[in-house]
């Protein structure tokens, strides 16, 4: 069984490898540190499962996921994130992920998710399932302006809500200050907000930060 683990933190990769090997000792595991490496690896050979972090440098997990699915590759992909389900679960499922798991989840939940994906099934938590039902097949409602944000806009929105400066975000995402400023302007317009303080308040009120 070939498994690809993508995360830019070596400690996280090592922890995932140990957990998986305990349950699947015959597994062959390869590591990647960003979305570019994932795309390269998936073009080299077939994989039984991919575990991929959302927040990675160069090409993030969501962008890599979309690229993989655009190439008609059906490999099960479990997306991982430190962010809450409200921020990314629905977004990555719509983009073609086979499941979403918060990194704070119990070890047992990770193993359950992996086993489901290896059986060709999807994995979502009960809370995500409930939210999907409430959203009526992902349709937007007037109280979810943030659902209109693109993946990159959502990423920058979260960082702004955490108090990061435009220059810091640019360094983190390897984008220019002008590009980040443009994304910030789009976020403000779509969310009908005026400044970073209102972004932070919106994030708190909608349990996004």
C-alpha cells in the first residue's frame, strides 16, 4: 500500500508516519513538503491514499487538490488542517477531497478516516454532515458571506483575522505585498467590511477564528 503524506512540518509528518505504521505496518510511505511536490509525485506513480495539509508553502493543499482532480486522478485524499471544520471542510469537499480531519482529532478518528477512504468511502464528521444538510447541497445563504470567498481569499482572510500584517502574509505565501493588498480589498468588498478590525470581528462572530 502506497501512502503519500504532505505537510511542511517535519514533526507532523513523522507523527503521522508512526501512527500509520502502527496500524498498517506493510505500508510504504513517501513524504512531501508542499503542493508542488504532491503534484509531481502523483504524476510519477499510483497512490492508494494521500494525506495532505491545507496550509503549505508555494502551492497549498487546496490548490494541489484542485489540480489533481482536474487531471482526473481519483486517488482518495484526506485533507488535514489546524483550522476548524467551519473554515475549510465544506470547501475542500466541494473541491474533490475524500475527507477532512482537524489535526486536533483523536488518533482513533484518524485511523477510522483512513480505513474508510481505503474502502472507497468518504469521511466527514457528524458536525460536517449536519452542516451539509443545513446548507442544502452547499447552496449559499445570506448569512454566509464568507462562502463567496475564493480559496486564496479565505486563506488571507484567516491570516488577517489573526492580526497578521500584509507584509507578513506576503512572506508566508511567497506573494508580493501588492498582491496581498489586492486580495485584502476583495475580501473587504465581498464581506462588506471596512478594515482589519471588522475582519477580526466577523471571524469571531462566525466562529472562523
